[in-house]
């Protein structure tokens, strides 16, 4: 087995461990990748994901920064990076990174929804409602997440928020001819 094959095998093992929620094992596999610079994006991205699962968010952000320098337009990377920024109290950076994800993929409901969440946490009600409305128009199933989403707690009693949620929960009637 050559170096490339060993590298691919270790990376695949790390992905498998992450799927099984075994981040420490994933990190061990990544540490054993031969010539990691040959797969720097994937190694850094997976390292960030493993560190994120271990709640080592500052370290995850560092790994994600390396990956972003190589391919800063990967939605999974951007969303994971923003998620970590939120957890270290950097809402400004979470919003900034999620806005970048929006530029890359403007019709991805998860991007729109997460941006609404971060803006709500930042106290930017009108912006949060606007992005939440967009998310719900792209994928109405996100309405089922709202009742358990603590990021919207500051808006729970807001009339505009409640109207938006009620509207999203109503089935759309077919148009009559």
C-alpha cells in the first residue's frame, strides 16, 4: 500500500469514527495520516469536526481556519465554523461566516435558518425575522424546529415573531380556478 492509499484509508477511518460519534478515535486517525499536507483541506476539516464534537471550539475554529484558507466556499465547513464561533461567544463572527455561506448557497434553508438564529441572539429582531421568513419559504419544515430553538427565546412573546410562526404553520390552500 502506497502513501496515498494509506492517507485515504486513515481519512476514511476518521470520517467513520466521526459518524459513530467517536471524535477521539478520529483525531488519532488524523494524527496518523501520512503526508497530511497532501490532503490538507480534508484533514483540517475533519480535525475541526472532531474537536467540535469534543466541545473544544477554539481549537476547532483554528482547524476550520486552515481548511477555509484552502476552500472557503464549502457550506459544511462554513456552518460548522459559525456554530463554533457562536459557542465561544463570537456572534459577530458567527453572523459574518453564515453570511458568507449565504453568498455561496443562497437557497440553502439551513443557512437562512442559522442566520436567523444568530441575529436573534444578537438582538437584531427585524433581520432575524427576515431571515427566518426566507428559511421558512425555502423549507417550511423548519417551522417544527422553532418551538425548541432557544436562540429565539428573546422573540417568543414578540407579536411579529408569533405571526410569522403561525403563518408558517398554516397549510397552504390550493388555488381555485
